[in-house]
C-alpha cells in the first residue's frame, strides 16, 4: 500500500492520516519528514522503521527528532533516527531560521556564544531563542547538543572509533561532558549502544548517508563527469571520490573520500580518509559538506510539485534532480571565472591546467589550489586575457582577507566578477536553493524551447526553489 497523498510540504502541521499511511507502507519519500513516537515503549522511529508497526492509538507524530526527544522519547536502536535525511524543507520561507540551523549544524555554537551567533545573524540572542522555542520547543544550545548527540550515536553504530574519539568528533571538549549529555539527551549510555552493535575494523572511516527518494543519480553522475578534474576527482558508474581541504580556525585539514551509490537502500556508502591521524575531530564538518555536495537532504517531490504549479504546462520536470555542489565557495568562484564566456569543455581544460600547475601534490594525491598559490603565481600557463587572470588574483586576495567565507555578495565589488559569477558560486559553492542564473545561455535556450521569452520571464514565481528550476532547465537542453 502506498500513500495516495503527496509528501508533506509543511510537517510542522502534521496530517495524522498521511503519517499513518506513510509509516504503514514504510514509504521512503517521507523518511526524515516526520517521526513516529510510541507511547507504550517511549521510543520514536523513522517512517521506514522495519519493526512491527504499533497500533495507531499508541502513536504520536513529531515534525523533528528534537521535538520527539523534548517530549521524552528516546531514538529507536533499530531504524536509527540519527541516520535519517534531514528535513530542512519544513522550515519553509523562514530564511533566518534556516541560516541559524545550518550554522549550528556546522558547529557554530561550539565556537560562539548564543549572543555572538545572534550578532553574526543580525538579531538579538533573545530573538534567536524565541525562534527556536517556537519551532523546536527548546533553546538553540539544547538543539545543538541534541544534534551533536545524534551524530555521535551514528558514529557509535557505524564505526569502530573509540568512545573518546567519538566524543571529540561530535564537538564535545571532554568525555565526561559527552557521557552526561548523551545520557540526558538519548536516554541510554554510549557503551550500551556499542554492546548492541556488531563492528568490523574500519580504515578508512565508513558511514551510510541516507537520502529521501527519488534521487536522479545518472544526471548527477553525468554532470560531475563532464567537469571532472583528474588527480583530484575520480568517477565510476556508481561512485564519486575526491580530495578535500578545509581551514578550521587556522588548522589545515586534508583528506579524501569516496561515495558509492546504493540505490536499493536509498543511501550512499561513504569512506573518508584524513591525511593526519588526529584530524578525525573534524569528521562532522566534512560529512555535513559532503551531504551538501550531493544535496542529500532535498525533498525533491515537494520542490518539483511547486515548479510544476508555477511553470507552463509544457514544462516537464526530471524526478529526483539535485544540485551538484562544489567543495568550497573559493573553488566554485575560481571555476566560474575560468568558465566565463567559454564552453564547459574549455573551462574544464583551464581548471585542469590550474590544478596541475598549482595544486599541491601530497602522498600521491593532488589538492585543489589554495588562494595563496593563485596570488603567488604569474598564471602565464593560462591562455586567457590578463584581465581574467587578475580576476582570479582578486578573488584569492579577497578570500584570504575576509572572515566570512560565505558572504559571496561582497564578491560583486571585485573587478572582473559580475552577477553571473557570484550566482554560479552561490549555486554550487554554497548549494543555495534559490538562485536563478539570469542571462545564462543554457537557461535562455531552455526557456526559448518552452516558448518563453527570457527577457520577460519572472523567475521569482519559482522561489524559494529557483536553483532547482535552473538545473531543471539545463537538463532539458
């Protein structure tokens, strides 16, 4: 039996009949959009839980895992709610809350106070607390701690990492603090979970990353393959891998990962290897960015229904189309500048030349060039106008001098960088869901094929999913 109603567009207003049909059918399209709490056992589950379904009279539905936990329920050890796709779509048009949740999930409250985070977001700490209490029923710090505990639970289940390493990788600065918080939040000790879990030694670290179907992997694979950078990226029919580098408060973290698509499980198998043995503490940051790269948390059914409603009847959507990300805003910006006014193939060749000339080679693996390497090179190997080379240097200098690496709007003040470059970098370097590439030749050609005049088309009708409209139009070329 399959639900006859489309997946929830606003899980904060749960329809019990839809939820009942979804959990009884174990419909993976609803995974992470709501959680089922069982009053007789005190446990909450994902909609895909393989356990015998409880009677409807004994269940209550929650929009998020945090709300279920706040009501006194503990996560199921069988379906593991910590492994569910995130349900960011329920946030709707609340842009500030979306941004706050993203920053906290990335570990902002491990470095900043509530007051400092509020100031960064341009609001008071009091207003930020009110926002979280309204939508989650708890304060921002409690939300952050629960997310840290859920991530730790996933590591306990799926890896052989010692408990003390899991504590630090989850953002806790002491094992004692971790144990106390975990017992309070999850209502079971970390050691009890580990005793119930069978492990094999893992090197590199391996995890399963779930997504909400449908997922158009062939389109994702084709898009990435046409822009592949040899030496940094690898691609097979069902897998993608690459090296990565990130700067965490002055600590340069390097490594590589491989992601294998497991279609029958609605998930990817992830293997991560860090170059330095002590850099596993940055595991959560890396995993969050990988989830972003492959857009694993999108509710594509909801997005596509929205686009169908606002576009002409002759507009056809590809099911499960995602936004292919780029590792960092700087890398996205560099690729965008190299791709100005040239074909995809020519842009790829320029990127490959830049990587081969300036990308660091370490332990047989190459890394994407750093801003320093761009600044310190004359870039003579690039056969392109000197003004465009200077644009690369301008971008690199700006990225080295700015504190907020995600403030891409400030790039517009750099000579040689226009709206298309900024928007493309937002689209792929930040995975911003609401970017429409106005003026892009591919977008214009697709609109013309739909008999739509690009100069009069108003993309705001597709908000807040204009990025998906951009990729849907590209896919029709």
